[in-house]
C-alpha cells in the first residue's frame, strides 16, 4: 500500500487546516493517533484519505490540497531537506527528489525527464490493483513541490509550463493557476510537472558546495541506517541485483538471498506496508524508464533485462505505467 513519512504527513495535515479553526481542529483530531510519538515512521496513505475527505467537505473546497503551497519548507522532507537546501540548481533538486523519493513516501516512483521543451518531474504509482490517488493528495504534493522550488530561489515565481493531473476535469481556480501555471491538463495518464529549462538552471540561493558534500554524506549514512532497519529497502536491492544479472526474481529466491523464509519475508514486508510484487513492480518501472530513455537496447532486450520473458507482458506493463507502449514512450523521450 502507498505510504508517506510521518514528517510529510504532518506537513500535509497542517496545510489542510489553514486559517479555519473548525477545519484545523478536525485535522488535528483525526490525525493525532497517526502522528503520535511512537507511531510508525511511514503512515498508510489510506489512513489519511479520511482526513483529506472530511477537510475538503468541511471547508467546501475540493482544491484544499493546493493550500500546501504556503507551507512548503525543506523540513517537510526530513534528512533529504538538508541536501535539497544546499543543492546547486533547481534541476539537481528535482533529481534528488526523484532519487530519494522513498524517504518521503512509497508505493510510487518519481523520475526526471530531460526533454526539448523542459525538465519534467513524473510520478507513477506502482503495483496492480492500486486505487486512484485522491485529488487532495495530488494537489498537496504538487503544491509543496512547487512551493519548495520558490522557497529555494526567493524572488523567482517558479511555475510549471505544463501540469498533467490524473484526476478528472474540474473548474480551474485562481489557486490552481497559482500552483500549476496556465497550462493544466486533467485526466492524464500520469501526474507530471514540466518546468522550463531556464527555471531548472536557476541557482539555489542556499547552495554551498562544502555544505552540500556534508549533507549528501549525511543523507547517504542516514539511508544506510534506515536500510538496515527497513526490510523493503533490502528487498529492492536484491531485486535490482538479480534483474541486472538476468536471474529469475521470485519471492523464495529473494528470501533465500536475505537468509529468511518466504513466510518471514512476506510478513516483514507486510509490517512495513509493502508486498513483494509491489516492490518488484517498482524496480521494473524504474529500470524500464531508465533503459527506454537512456539506452540503445532493443525493446526485446529491455523487456528481458527487467524480467519479462514475453514482449506482450512488457508492453502491457508499460501501458499501465506510462499510459502507452514502450516504443511510443521511447519516441517521446
């Protein structure tokens, strides 16, 4: 199931509360058990859906998630926020968000595309049978992302030149344009924000090479520490290794590599809000994107390298991930 870190969930809920006492009290009351000391570091997104829905109803504002723009801050990202603050450019910030997104949330992949018309940040859910993300959550995540970029370059109103949103068409409000800019497409296959090359090249005001080296080292050590505690990160690593070696990937084989029984591995992943098949899907998605956009391998070779023995199965997976077949996805890149 998709999850978000406790720090990020707290930022979302604070943003939804806004200046309306009734909405703020509702959000705090509903979220209190989720954010209490000792609660899991990652919270199932489904547990927050009720908070989102009731806050939207009470405020009579279906676009309530857009309020998160005013609450954007590097602290929302936990340890990743330090590395972001000292990054050299806006593009490097987007790349860091994509590479380390699992520190903020799970159940989806983020990646950055370098295109002729700009730099595109794309979010794709992983796993089959996953429900649609709510409009409130999509708006809030986008608003925090755009607000963070503005925070990092004071005085520059960074906005996407195009926003693609997976939720159905709705009225475009002033708040929506404030976050998404003037070109907004609803009902898209993916959630994506396209930024102009000029904005992506902007220097982060708080950039410092020496500090960035320290922050990046701290982030790497923190990830190792977290990885030692989180089984899902270990499983991702084993899956990546086995795929790169052309070996079959199965629950029993991954469990054996980690010195666990299949049952213990499944229970451990379930305790972290994951399933083995979802993690496998996530790694395949990430590697497929990278190979389709950055390699000259044939589609058949890529399908085999990411663990599909039949081209038709790979084609169907790409349709689900990218909203189009692998050949078309490569052409657009």
